[in-house]
C-alpha cells in the first residue's frame, strides 16, 4: 500500500519567472506523476468524441494508430534523455516506468526481469480496466486484446524490432475478480521477422516537436538522486530515485509525450476524414484534457484560493504549456483580478501542418483556455488582446464576479467517465539521498 507522506505544494506568492527548474525534488516528483496520468487521460476525452463523430470502427482503429504513431518516438526520446538506450528487455521496462501509457499507480505495472532477453510484468491495479468493465465483456476485449496486442508490440519494437509482448493471462477476468488484472511476458524472439513500425511514425517524426530539445539547468539545485537511469533496471523505481535535474528532464519529456499523442490523434482524424475534422476533434479533445489537467495540478500542488494568483499558478505549471523550448508561454498577474497570457514566436506555432492543439489557437477566444481558468474559478474568462510588438498571441484572464459561472464543458464530462480524473496519487517512498 502507498505510504502516506507530506505532499508538495505551490505555497506563497505567484512568481511569473518560476520554471520547472526552480521547483524542489518533492514538488517535481508529485508533478511528474501528475503529468504522466494527465497524458494518459487525454484519450478519455478524445476517443469518445471519435465514436460520436466517426463511429465505433473508427474508435478502435484510432486507439491503435495514434499510440503506434507516437509511442516509438517518445520511447526513444526518453531513452536518450535519461541515458538508458539499449536493445534488451530491461530497457523496455524502464520505458514503461516513464510512459503516459502506463502512469504509476493508476496503471500499477510491476516487473520481474529474469535476464536481458526475458521478463514479465503484471498489473495488480489497472485503472483502464476498471473504467471499461462496467460496459461489458465486448468493450474489455476491445481494449485488452484488439488494442493492446498491436500497441504493446510497437512499444517493444521501438527498443528491439524482434521483441514481443505476449499475454500470460488477461481480461475478461475469469474467474471474476481475478488478481492481478493481467500478466504479460516480454522476450526477444530472434527467429521472428523484424517488426515494421506504423507508417505514421514517419509522419509524426517529421514534426518539429519530435526532435525538439529541452532546456535543463547545468546541475541540480538540490542534492540527492540519480542524474539519469543508466544503471541497472530497478523494478521498484520511483521518481523519488531521480535528481532534481533529472526530474526537470522527465517532466518536460512527459509533456512532449502528451503533445506527440495529440498530434498522432489529429493525424488519424485527417486520414479518416479531413483536416477540418481533425482540427475540430483536436480542439474539443484539448478542452476536456486541459480542464482535467488544471483540476489535477491545482489539487496536487494544493494551490489555494480561486483568485487570479491561483489561476496564474495553474497556467504556469500546466503540462500543455511545456516544454518551454517548444511553446514560448508566459503569464503575468497584471491586477487584482487580471493576468496576461502571452505566446511568442516558437516551434509550436511553426509546425508545417495543423495536427496540434496549438494549431487551433488564433486571435480569438479559445474554450480550452477558458476551461483551464474555469477549473480554478468558474467566473474567469480569457479574452483575446493585441499586444503590439510583443507576443504572437495574447489573452487577458479576467475574474469577473458579475459573470455567469461557467458550467463544466461537455468534453470534461466525457473525461469524467474515467476514475482517473479523481484518482489520488501518492508518494510510495522517500526521496533517494
């Protein structure tokens, strides 16, 4: 069971200059877990929208193609970032410990590594299964068979094209309540043909996002922890094992994972319909995902109150505006009830296609921004403004007591079907010295 411990917080005044690199290890561990779960939950918004608009067949293929188009790219990025590139089973297990597809605790992956060529993992708790079981056995088979078979192999093959993941047992649970929820073997099959990655890996990989660098401090600003994950695979790995600098790295790489998955999602929409449909589905996915992220960041970091400082703190640490090397985002408090959001010229606004959430931004109000502000104060709105000679895009966040309180967006209500929206993440062990 998780051990109780003091929780990180964003106490004190809002500081417009604060970045991830200014946060202590405790806060970064909490935020890192949140970022992993938040990235996982964006599909809880996007895929129901696909089913509504394009039908159940499209839902199944989306769920497969978007993960196959994104996960090989971000798996290799994380390997490079934390210096654990390899071709063995332990490398894949390290990836799974830092993957939005396997957020700690909600998808409670446990591991046993027998050697470089064989290991097993199992899930004592699978939040995704508990979300889908109430909808019947057919839905369970869709997720645990039709979707997982190709996507698990794509993740494994990013490390070794002859690596396989095969179920030892998996849902539907028989007998009912079977525990652990599933168990898988991971092995290298030298006799098999090399795995051919999905064609969308090439398309997503051509984005500026896929190769964007991240900004890191020269050294940790707090003692303790590993500077990378180059050492042996640790089945009990927690973010608390990492140094402050490494945690800054992980948080930004997880944000990249989120954006790569959204990009693959919108690409799938364009391939099955057109760019206008992709833009609309992406815009609506962002509304729900942005609201979920705001709610979770605010609660996890114990951001107090509902005034303009609280809103500014949530925007500042919201994962959708990370990494700053990709999106030049800033927010400053400008009055007792106002703040200014600005996005400068940056890679996020310079992609060669429209397959990103940022492509839905323009010189007008955007419901995703309102959803973030509204998650803190339902009377807050983001009004577009012109900023001469400054940012490409800007909005004033205004808390107006006379404004009608905003209701939860429909896209947030879709996401709330998942228990993950309110799932409480905990620290399981102390920081490593």
